[in-house]
C-alpha cells in the first residue's frame, strides 16, 4: 500500500521506508508509540498507534502538528492561505518568498512554516545559529499551482482525520527526555540525524549523541526500532560492528535513495539499516511474504 504522506518534508524523511519499519513493529502495541525524533511524522502517520508521544527538538514542527491537532490549522485554512500567498508569489516573485521568510523568523506562524517548507530550495529544513530559517527560494514562482495546493490541503485533512480519535502528544523535547518516558509495552522508533551531516540549529548531532542514544536504546524496558545507515559509497557505519552485531538484535538492510538534499552528496544512494531488539524474522514471514525478500544481516 502506498504510504500516507504528511504535509511537510524534512531531511531523512522515511516515506519510502515506512512499510519496512512497520513490518518490524510488534503489533498490537500494548503501551504507547514513542518517537523522540518525529520530524515530518510520516512514520507515526502510517503506524497509527492509539497512544503516542511524538517529540522533536524543532519547535516549529511541533507547533504545526499541534495546530493541526487542535484545529487551529485546517486543510481549508491552508488552502485559502496557500492560494492567496501562491498568487502573490506568482506576481511579486521571489521577494515575496523572502518577505514570508522574514515574517516567519519574527513571528513563527505555522502557515508561514508550511509555505516555506513547500517552496524552499530542495525541500530542506535548515535553521542558522540564531534559529532562523535560512533556506533560499526554490525559484519556481508558480510553485503553489492548484494541484499542489489541493495535495497539501488533502494531506492536512487526512492527518487531522487520523489524529481525531487518537491520544497523540506532541512535545518539544530532547531525545533523552522522550526516551526517559518509555515503559514496558511501549515501542520506541528512533530516527536521529546522521552524525556529521545536516548540521544546523535543530540538527547538531555528534558522535557523542549517537553513542548516548545507542546506550539508552539498549537499556530501554521495551521494543525499540532504530533507523540508521549501514554504508554509503564512501564508508561503512562503524557503530554497526561495534554495537549492533549481536544475537540480541536484528538488522534489516535496505537500499534507499534520498531525493531531499541540498547537494549531490546528500542525494546518493545509501544502504539503510533498521535495527531492533525484537525478532523480525517470524513476523515478516507471515506479514510480508517469504523471508528471502528480506535482507537480514548476520548478527
Ligand atoms: C532524520 S530526522 C527524522 C525524520 C523523520 N523520521 C521523518 O521520517 O520525517 C531527525 C529529526 O531529529 C530532530 N532532532 C535533532 N536533534 C535532536 C535532539 N537532540 N533531540 C530531539 N530531536 C532532535 C530534528 O529536528 C529532526 O526533525
């Protein structure tokens, strides 16, 4: 089934991996779904747990999702706003994009965030040292054509529908705080930034953070699923060998191609890993067909 797509994009968005990630979840989820790095929320949107703690250190992502959840931003509101602003973009040109960017950096409105996210260069989300959004314009004045506005409107409406009868909490939090809330029966899905890449105000991720996350995941009282990389054209991820090749874990390997990225380097194909402390093998066999289709690395 094609995944449900959220209204915003971000680096490392897992739209293409959602079905593989879902296949590693131990359903039914007894407790809550915890995502300490929820980003675009594409994963939770497709897993659709009844209870969830959705955290990210990026206040703008969390504000937008809270606004959609509370009805402060609806599909119809976004439609009216994007149609109007799209018309101004068409007639004024890129100066209008920069006027919205300045306003967003002063006032932080969710609708302006949506506008910038869907009309910035390459769909990246990047903030400077002061926490100001600094991605340039995509240079397409006709960006908000009718078809795209309709698509975004539907994405917001669908998201609101999915959330309507669910107990989902959106929180601005550091991953350590979110993980400290895990209890037996919960499922944690962790998708951290890649160390040394996309470094900005909300994404400064160090080797120390990565090691800390590794230790915290290993000590959780519940299932965890970690998205990480196994290798790219240049090198292998040393943490796989050092921390995850053990019979306590399963490592699913997937080749994935990133389309969101500001440079050639970020758009390379990459071997992704999904690591979990649960058994994927048996469930995959029944839920996803023959086991041969899965590339489980030896542990
Ligand atoms: C790779 S993205 C997550 C992508 C998401 N799974 C998706 O499919 O859209 C990583 C996210 O982690 C957030 N982040 C970075 N450092 C963090 C930290 N120390 N604590 C919590 N969130 C953090 C970033 O704001 C970003 O949204």
